[in-house]
C-alpha cells in the first residue's frame, strides 16, 4: 500500500497506479501551535511511504507516517522523491552540521529501506543506516521538449554534466556541455560559459534542483543569441520569486518532475520509482 505525505500526493497516486497498489487515505492535521498529526487508517503488509521532505514540517510528518505505518505493516519502505537538506552534505564551515546525514539517520529509524531520486550527491545515500538506492530521472525530462534545432544541452556547473548527457541521450541527439559556476552566497552566483556556440541554437539547461533560480537565470544571461531557451530540472523547488526570475531571464518553457509538486511538474518520476521498487 502506498502511504502519501501531504506534499507528495500527486506522485504517490501515480506510483499507486503504476504498481497497481492501493493508496492509503491518510488524514493530515495542523494544530494552532504549529504541530502536525497524521492518521494512516489502513496499510497492507508492505507500506511504501512516499514523502518529499520539502520543508522541516514535511520531515516531521514523514517520521510520523513511518511510525504509524510501522504499527500495522511488516515492511516499511520510504520513498523520498526529493530529499530536503541534501545539499548540506558536508560541514562547509567549522561548527556546521552535516544536515543530510542527520536527516538520513532520523529517517532510517522508521524504515527498512529508502529509495530517493537524484540526490544532490550520490554519497548522500551512504548516510542512511538502512539500504538506500537512488533513481536517475534526468532522462525523463526529454519527454516534454518540443522538436529542437541544433540543440545544446548544458548544465550550469560541472557536477551536473551527467544530467545534461542523460537528457541529450534520451532526446536522441545534440551536444552536451557544462558551464563553470562559483557560488558567492545563497542567491549570488557567478557563471562562466563554455566555448560551445549558442548563437541560433535551441539551448536546454538542466540542473538537479532550481531553488532560488539564481543559478539558472545567471546561466541564461551567459547565452549569446540563442534561438529558444528551455530550463529543466529534476526538483523544481522554485522558492520565492524563482519562477519570475526565469521568466524575466527570457526562458521559453520550464519543465520539472513531480518530486516537488509545482505548476511546472509535467514529468512524473513514478515509473522510475516503480522500477526501483
Ligand atoms: C547546486 O550545486 C545545485 O546543483 C543547484 O545548481 C542549486 O542548488 C540551484 O540553486 P539556486 O536555484 O538557488 O541557484
């Protein structure tokens, strides 16, 4: 039985349909003091909790869902379509936590197994105390693209070049490349373009996550005379005014997956998760 978190109801329903498994009618409650409560009215022998940890509240809700499911199911599997705090995968300054490890340890206490989608760094899967595997959904982002002319698939930093290659391969042709990025703060990034020509070409930018939109809007500003610009990402967090930043940067369309449920989440990762399960 699929047990959805409140922020992952769309992808959970898709997964239930994919696997032909029932979907638990979970009830969610929010109290005046800010605490949350869930009720999982039924489960099968295997409960698959599907919850993107898109906020601190979503983390707490996930722990509650696992605990409730554990009381009825023999096996609890946790699917994290999007794993929050994944980008703090090391202590970047003295005194900082490895937040991804702290979250992974907490999540491990309530489950037998974890499946996640495109973690920021694959090494994050090693932070869990139970088996954890990751699913690569980047190739699926090729599906909504229109027919492209002389396409360039480009990632805004070298770490995401594999995503650019995956979407290029899934599209079936084109050049893949990456820009160089230096981050100065949460919202200030500097991007150096590559040598690949962008003039008159359709450019498809891809990243694992769009958070503030600073990386993508700065990357778009480096393109010289492109024909059309498409922005794609696995995790469309699109915090604050990120979507507006992209529009003002001149993007033709934004495509993301349903690991985070937003207006641009036109691609479902459910089939890829179903394969992993
Ligand atoms: C960082 O390395 C990630 O891959 C993304 O590039 C980054 O998290 C995007 O953040 P933002 O949209 O805030 O620039």
